[in-house]
């Protein structure tokens, strides 16, 4: 299973490793990642650079600020003056090295500046067409240039790098479909190498966040067994906001601690998590009798033919883990016997002792049991640590 936390950490490390950036590249990265504090710092740098040192890159940085709605009145007036000056310049001049003309991040920033102003964009549209042709061998730069053209209303036929398209969609600059998101996800999670610098790293991180948010919109009718495992694997994060107070939160309230003391408490917690997305979720479901046995499952999802068996692990050590595995093996042979409507078990273990170093081995042992297709082990959170008095 893809470890989303590891992917995110890797992407964030790549972005952080970039070091000091040109103001327009830093502004692009901050804008696409919705890091407004960082973007304001780049805007200040861009706005305080005095003539004759002002360049198109400073205009681009302010353009990203305009797109984020962060410009001060003074910065907005400066941007309007800069755009007017830039429109009167000549580009692709013979004998002059190309700079702004082949800098996709700068072109995109200026396009955003024009989009959020009343200035006429015809001059930039013409420049973008020539720039795209000039950079035809560089898909990333062409993608940025075509994105700029699209933002200004031009129809484009070339395909943007998928992570760029999704990153821009996360800020509302473009629209994408599910296929774009799938392609971006493939490029991101395979860590396809590139030589396009920190702007592409930032775009990948922004696209990753957008894809995760989009994928988190659950369609109850389409959830699968793997999706159910993934959902339960994420409940540990939910416990970050679990009420377990050391002091009252308000002057009119008492200290509240939502204790988790037994399997029934864990079942209640899982019911609260799963009931909104699994309309057919059943609790304490009676299964067909097996001889004198009348088995009863903790939670059942008939549409997935899956039982969720909840266990409360009070102690640690090899004897406790062996006993738990034996219990689940016995449950599996009983619950899945014909004519049971279920054919698989998902085990959810609350580890009250929080011995996380043993979880991998315990999970492996549980998933080796015939009929068990997944095991999720959640430790008691550190903030809920028991004291000697308790």
C-alpha cells in the first residue's frame, strides 16, 4: 500500500532543499502551495527593488501576489505601473540574450498580473506564442507558457505536464479532470526524475495535496475493501482532536476526557467513523448458528462481505500477541463458515499499551490467518497515557 505520509515528507524535503530562490520562483512556489506568509516575503522583496534594477521577474512575483489577493494598495499601483512599462518593451531583440522570453515561471506570473488587472493582454499573447515555439524542446517551460496563454483566454492544444495542470487547478487557475489527476499521481508517486528546478518540485507537492484532497471525497457506493482498510488506517490521525483535557477549555465547562476502556468503546468510535460512508454498516450482527454456537460479529459490511472484528489489547509481550492471533483464528473459522454472508475479516486492534515497535510483526501474524484480508493496529495516543493513579 502507498504510504502517503512518506511521499508527502519526501516532496516537502525536496521543496525545502531548494534554498534561496529568485523572487519570482519563490513567489510561484509559495503561491502554488498557498503559503501566504512566504509569498508576502517575496512580494516585499519584489516591491522594494528600485529602478533601474527592476526586472520582469519582479513584475511576475507581484503577479502571483495579485492572484492570491495579497497585494497592498501600494503594491497594486506598482504592479500596474510595471505592467504598463513591460508592455512597451521589445522582446527577442537581435543580439540580446533571451531571459524573460524563455522563463516560463516569469511569463506565467505576468499573465496572472494581467488577468487580475484591466490592462490589455494582446502584447503578452503574441509574446507567449513565440516563446512557446522557442522552447519547444523543453516540455516544462512550454507547459508553463501554455498555462499562461490559457489563463489569458487563448485556446491551447498542447498537453501540460500533469502535475503542473493539477497544481494550477488547486489554485483555481485551470480546470482538470480525473484523468489529469491520475497522470499527475503516477508522475508524483513514481518520483520521475526531472531537471526543472524547485518550481516543479513545488508544483508536485501542490498537486499531491490536491489529489489527496480530491481522493478523500468518498463515494459510499464505490468504496472497496482496500478503501475500507485505508480509511481505518487513517483513524489514528482522527485521535489528534480526541477530547482528553488536562484543564477545562472554557470558564463554563468542566474537564472532559473521552476514555477508551474496552472493545465496546472502540466499536462506538468505529461506528461514528464508518456509518456516514457505509449505509449498510451493521453492529453486533448475529450470524447463522454453527451447531450450538451463535456467533455475533462486532461490525459487518454486507455490501463488501466483510466483518470488522475489534480487539482491545491491554498488555504487551509475546503471550498477549499469541493469544490475540489465536482468538482471531478461532473467530475466522467460526464467522466465515457456510452459510455465512461474509467471506473476509478485517481486524482492528486498539493497543492500549502502545507498544508500536511490535505492530509490524503482529499485523503480519494477523494477516497470515486464512480469511483475514487486513489488520489495522492503533496505539493509545500519548496524550491519553495512563498514570499510576488511574
